[in-house]
C-alpha cells in the first residue's frame, strides 16, 4: 500500500511517507459517515516534509492528509493544512470545512517548538497524534450504532438515557429485550421511556425515541433467540456493544446464574465476532467478582474452576445435585452472583480473540449523583430497600461494622465510566495497551465512606424528611456481634411484628407484617457479608482514563468521585427513594412530620406506662427491690449534683 502511494507521488516531491496506520480519527464533517466502496474502512496516510525541504514551512510543520481505501482504487490528496503552536483548529475552520466536504480526515499537528527537537519525523508525528486534539466522547459516538443488553434494568436505562442525551450524534441504539407479561419488546421500551428518568432527554430532544430500536431477544436461548434478519442487521451495523445484562439476585440457583451471567456473555461474544464494523465490546462485571481477595487489582484473575468443564458438568446434573455441590464450588465467595461474575470475566478474556474489549467493575451501585437529576433510583435492590425499611421504622437493627467501608458508587458515575471506557478503547485502539483493560469503578480507595456514616445520614435525613405512613420513628442499631443482633431482631423486629399482625387479625384484616420482616431479614443476610468486610481496590486505570479526557468531557462525563460530598449525596439518595421508588410527593412532608411527632408522643406515653407497670408489679411489692431502687435514684441524684457543682466552679 505504501509503495503504491509513493509511486503516485511525483519523483523529487518534497513529501515523504512518514506514517501509515489505520488510526481512527474524527471526521471533521459530522455528516460524512458514508463508508468506503464495498464497506472497506478508510486508511489514514500522513505525509510530512522531508528534512531537506523544511524551508517550505518555517512557521510550523505542514502535513497533507491522504485518505485512501483499502482496495486502493482511489487516492485523493487534500488541501495543505498548516498548524502552529498559536494557530488552533478553529482558525483553520474554513479550510477544514472545504477539506471535509470531500470526505477528508483532519489531523492537527503541534507547533514548531515541539518539532525543533532532533527526533525523527515518525516519532514526532506519533507524539502529535497522541498528545494533540483527541476525539471527544460525543464526537466518537457520532454516527455510531450501539447495542445494549439489559437496557430495561436500572443501569441499562441510565446508560441509554445518558448516551442519547449527551451524545446526540449517536445514530441508533439497538436494545435486546425479551417479551414479558404479555408485552412485546416495543411495548416494554415505550413504557420504559415514559418514566421520569427520560424527562430531561424528552425536553432536550423530543424525537429521541426514533433512535431506539427494540430487538426481540432472550439471552437464555440458543443464539440469543434472534431471528436471522435481526442477526444480519446487528452484524452489519453495530459499532459498539455494551453488555449490561445479568441476574442481580445474589442467591440465584447456580444453574440459572451460569445461564444468565456466563453463557449469555459467551453468546454475546459469539455474536460480536460476526460484527463487521465492531470497534469495542464493553462487559459490565462487578467489583466483588474477586471478593475472596483483600486487594483487588485491575486484572482478570484465574477462576476457581475451568468454566468450560463446569458448563459441561451442569448440563447433565439435576438441580438437587447442583444445590448440594454449590457451597463447595463457591469456596470463600458468599453467593452465586460473585462466583459466576468471576467466571464470566475469565471467559471474556479467553474468548474475546481479536475483539477490542474492556471490563468495567462497579461496586454497590446507588442512586444518581447529578444526572439526569440528583437521587434518581427506581428499585428496592441493594441498599435502597434497606434505606426505605429504616425510614419506615421497620428496620431497627442490622449486622454491620461501623468502621467498614461502604463502597457505594452513584449510577451516573458508573455510566460515565462505561461511556468513557468505550471511547478510550475505540478511539485510541492503536495507542492503548494491547491487553484487555479492566476498570475498578469504586469509591473506597479515593473517597472512603463507612457504614456507620451511612446509618447516621440515612436516619437523620428521614427524621427531617420522613416517609409517609411510617410505623415507628427511624432508628437503627448497627452491630458486628451476631448474638446482640439476634437479640435486637427478636425484640425490635419479630415481637412488634407479631403484635401488629395480632391487632390486624382482631380487626378483621389480613396480617402482613411478619411476611415483611421475613423478606427484610433475607435481604439483610445477603448484604451482611458486604457490610462486615472492607476491600482495597486498585483504580489506576480509572485514573488514567480520567486524565485522558478533555476539559469539556470531564464536565459532561464526570466520574471523579473525589468531588463527591457524601452527606449531600446520601440526603439526595434517601429523598430519591421517597420520590421515585415510593412515589411520595414532597408536598406531603408536613403531614408526614406531624405523623412522626405523633409516633414520638405515643412512644413517650408507652414508655411512661411501662415504667409505672414495672414499678407496681416488681418494685412496690418487694422491700429489697425498693431499697435497690432508692439506692440507684440516690446515686443518680448525687452524680447530677456533683456535675452541676463542677460546672458552676468552672465558670
């Protein structure tokens, strides 16, 4: 190819071919997305002046961009573009527009101070490509067709909304959706985009729904249950894949977890291998995939078993036998979710082949920090259900370490990391490391926040802004002691639930509180492992990715958690559960506060009556009990008197 190009350049020309590569640069014309004849990608060839002809351009370095097609049927030289340290891209806009009108790719070179070094033209130009104007994230997605799995889930929704809102040049977003509850994929997507999450996007881009293409698919079925027509469409059009789909049930039976987390990933990779224009494949894992380690680096660790052998074994085993062997297989991991996520990561590494793949590992994904608005959350999963139970006064005790790091990460931070990771892998595939990149999307190593602080901010927020129809005033006791936790469960959970259900039965209503408490305890048991331990995650790749972003991208796609103020975030999170999960309006706060004050007064009256009863039943009838009572009261009186006297002397 290079020799052919040289033959087409006149002998004695001052130009020499310094660099030839398939660098994926930004096309200056946003509408010039037409592919080369036959679908072949363009190859970028950069020509720089020979050293003997440097006098042709003393103010800077001249480059001429020649875009040719792989089959070399056409060569087009475009107008000379000169840039210096003071001449920016904006000043060249008229000439760039003229060049882009014919489909030219545009490159921006550094000024004379950089090129004054004795380096070879090849190394200097490579530096220029790496350090100068990079394609921005919105520019990268311009004209791209994106495929998203798990788009109807919590993270998938936010990813779809952010992609279409902040990257308006995205051509189409294909989403794999299975029919559910009698609804077709199109109907499910129509319902989904009517929720509040898409209000901002709906206001800014009224026609955004036209870019969403639902595709009927079931990840548990052979070949993803895609029709031949849909397979051909995806293989012909898709440029970027975001594989978000997974089961989030921690205690899913191993067979089901393998089906959704491992085999579905394998099927997605098989589909991706057939995509003609795929630039990057992003796999969403979890930071707890390797929770059996204290220090978790941004690498893929070998799995505890060979995933291929496990897949073959599970095919012939019945469910009873699988359940018996599951604890042995899990080892030190707490559940099938983390176990199968670790297997899926290794599968991606082993079977990605020549695909450009990256893995993003979020920790405990919580409500949004800033986008599309603070506090967005739409489910009871993870800590959200626990927060609501605490706000309602149902949850009174929980096994957790106050000093353990609560590695919560806002969902918009995760989504921005995902979009930036795809941008980095896709736009810089010739300069990024060849190995598969892993991003630990966590907060603990950068901006730690502890479970004791979580408890304080949740309770204080719900006391100031209570939930409607609370059963008791919010108050939670965190303890790492199992016996103390069980005591408080019996006293503060089960006993009140039993009495409340008894009252419902007497009044002719259906008892429900014990069922609620049972579900709550199951959720608490699932989270106990994560609230009682701390991990150390390496985040060098995330830091590197952040440093690669331009100033504008850092604002629009912010995932710098050093800026996260936890007190403000937790208040927005709690208010988000009130507004978006429970659908309670803020206008109902005055009534909710009155109700909470009423519950406080009831508690005071109950405690007073309880003390009187104890006095009448135990103390008033026993001389020894009375003596002990008087002794304790006298001791307290002397202590208070001493304290008051000490305070007076101090002042």
